[in-house]
């Protein structure tokens, strides 16, 4: 029974994460995160 509860909890957490990722992509936040990541990388290298 304990393994079954853990499995259900893992599935719920995974589905929640996938849902939040889908919401973020739908809102266009993927582009914002990518833009910020590029700026951080360029600043670390010293090109920005």
C-alpha cells in the first residue's frame, strides 16, 4: 500500500509540473527565459 501511495504522489507531482510548463509556454514565458539566459551567458563571457 505504501508503494502505491508513493506512485500516485509521483504521478500527481509530475502532472502538476507538466501543467505549469504548459501554462508558461502558452503565456510566452519561454521566450523571456531564453532571452535572459542568453544575456547571462554573454555577461559571463564578457561580450555583453
